[in-house]
């Protein structure tokens, strides 16, 4: 007897012969692009965006702006640059930060990237053609626009690809920016030292590269969706137009619809603020957000004025002996290495975070104090390289600790709020210490105060670490040991049985009626085996890596001062 086997493919072909073909039905079947086409499409977009990010950083004259302003080309005094020109940068940055953040999302990135390129061109035109202090202050205003617009490049790339590719594209974009900064510094140093190019000619070369980057920005694809304002543009059914709604409900109907839409937007913002308030109860989120605010404020103050300090340490008029570009290139390279190495640090963050921050911060305090007293330019260069590398080591750790348990929208909001408060702290310190309307201190005395600032921060972190250690020891010492079963008396057995019954009754209550334990009860505290620690240990790394590009990347130098770098947090 022969065995009969069932062939599904043959049966399907037989059914296809029995069912008549319908051309109308065949036309309704959409032809979806294959995976190879989609893969090639997003690769082209990412490659072009990374190439744009690289070219936008090629500004070889940026490391030499301070000697250019203090030299015979512009002939400004050191007091004018320190106390009148440079303080305008944090003021204007505070003014344009929030509007630029909202415009980036509302206009869907590419117009803001174009505005950033045009602002860079305006900066270098003012550097080349401006003659007065007012012109240089206007130059600082345009540069603050370029700094605030960095969020457009950092977040634009995530609107082009699927969430599964966030980690890869974040690493690509950050690598492109760091490589551009490094190449720009090396190119500028080679042109000045080996080629004998003057600072003025170097600025013309930078202007040519920036004009080319503006042309590249014109061909960037504008995404259909963004993070907040245009979340539902893609993948949603078309709704009725505004004119149709007004015809359905004439008169006040249009105004009512607009008011309802505005109320909806307000409710989304209110919901996110409520979620932010709940998230701030997490100790690790509070700790690293405070680090972001206060340490980054001090870091940028050092970066803004370090080029002025270098000029005071070595006020040479020979441009071939100025090695600012080499110092910036070395600090960029070390910052990239330390940022990469931070991804391999494996410790119990809930217990050792404050101690790690205290150690890095006291190192920064010592380096800034050394900068304020040394008279050797090469030691000054080396101290700044180490200072910047130590800060960049903590940036990816802070990014991961903040982003690991937050949604993408809430994470962007947290980073924006942290940057805003850091800018406020930086602006207040600038007005008191640097501005001519405040103390108007010379650059060395400013660095002495900045070293005291970092020292106070390190003491606070160290005391917090000691307090956490004492609490941990007390919890371990006062934790009751379980009684042995064979040593319990009958009275203890009855008490244990009563407690178990009471516990069962409590667990049977609905959540609204069950008693809640506070962190002081021992269950809500952060420690070994706590819920927050397990969540941090088990959270996926790709989610945090995707937000590295929401952080302003170390991609530019401060005009008249120094390189302004940050998170890459690109």
C-alpha cells in the first residue's frame, strides 16, 4: 500500500488555478519595497548626514581666534576680550536656547540646520570685517545661535531610521563629529606651523568650508515627523482639513477647534511635566542631573576662557609658535578615548556613583588650580587636555544613567531642562566673576575661583558618598536575623502564624487600600537588591546609546575663547 503525502505548495498551485484572476484585485495589492531597498535608503541618508556633520566641523581657524583678536589684525586688549566680549556668549545662549529647542522640533530639523550654517558664516564674516567691540559682541550672539542649534543635528538622525537602529546611527553621528573636530584642529595647526599661514588667511579658509557646509544643508531630507509637535504626521490617517471643519461648524467653530487643539498640546506638556516630577524621585536620576547642571557649568566656564589664559601664559606674536590647535586636537582625541572607555565601566552605580563623581571632580579642581598658577605653556596645554578628558569620561555615564529608564520624549525633556539650568548657573557666575559690570576679574583669578568651585562640588559629593555608606552599614547592622525553627517557643509560633495571616489579608486588599511603605522603611531605599538597582542593571543599553546624540556634541570652539564641547551626549 502506497503512502500518500500532502504537498502544501502543490495544493496552493491547484487552488490558484481554480480561482479566476481578478485584475482589479491585483491592482489593489500594494507593492512594498524590499528590505534591500529600505536598507540602502537609510544607509544613504545616514552617510550623507554624517558627511555633513563632519564638514560642518572643519573650521581650522577656530582654535586661533583668541590670538587673532589680541594680535595686530584686530588689536583688542585682553581686558576687552575677557570682560566685554566673551561674557556675551552665555547671556545670548540663555536667551536663544529654549526658542531654538522648540523651533527645531516644530520646523523639523532641516531649517534649523540651515540657520546654524548661516550663523556660522555670519560669525566668520564679523571676525574678518568687524573692527569694534560691538561687532565682536554681535559675533558672540551669532555663535550662541550655532551652539543652541546643535540639538537639530543630534536629534535629526533619529527621525530617519527605525528605533532598532538608534544605537548604530548614534555612534556613527558622534564619530563623524569627533573626527571633524579632530581633523579641523590638526589642519589648522599644520597650516599655521608648517605652512606659515596667517590667522587672517586661516579664517578665510574656515569661511570657505562653512559656505560649503551650508550648500550641503540645502540637500538634507526634511523628515515628516519630529519628537513633540509633529509626532502624528507619519503613519496616521488623513483627517479633515481646517476649511471642512469650519464649514461643518461655522462662526466660532474654527476658534473653538483651535482652542481645543491648544488645550490638547497643553495637556501633553502637563502630562510630561507630571511624569518628570515622578521620575525625579529616583536617586540616580537626581544625582546625575545635578552633576550635569553644576559640573557642566564649571566645565564650560573653563573652556570659554582657557584660550585667553594660554595667551597670557605665552603672549607670543609669532603665529608659528602658537600650538592651540594641537592642544585642542589632543583633548578631542583623549575625550573620545575616555568616552569610549566609560562604556566598559561595570560597578554598582547606586552605591559608588557619588564616590566616582567626587574623585573625578577633585581631579578637575586640582587641574584648574594648576592652570591658574603655571607659567609654562606646555604644562598648561597638558593640564587642559587632562581636564577635558576627565569630563568627557563622565558624560556617557551620566547620559546612560539619565536615559536608561525614561521614554524618548521624557529623556529629551530632561536633557533640555538640565542644559537650561546649567546655562543659568553659568550665566550667573559669568555676570558675577567675569563681566565688567560685576567683579571683572582677570583670567588667572577667575581660574582660581573655578578651582574652588570644583573643590566645593567634590566635597559635597564625597560627603554624600560617606552618608550613603553609613546608611548602608546601619541597614546591614539592624536587619533582624531569622529565628531557627527548632528554637521557637509556642508563643512565638502563635505570633508568627498571626503575622502570616495578617500579611495574607493585606495582600488580598486592592492596591488603593494597601498600605504603602516609604523609603525610610527600608524597601524603597536604593541599595543592593533594590528595585532601582535591578532596573539599572537589567535595562537595555541600546536605549541609552540612542540618546547619546541628544546631548550637545563636542563639536565647536568658543569664538574668542575656547572649544565648547559637551554630550554627545552626540
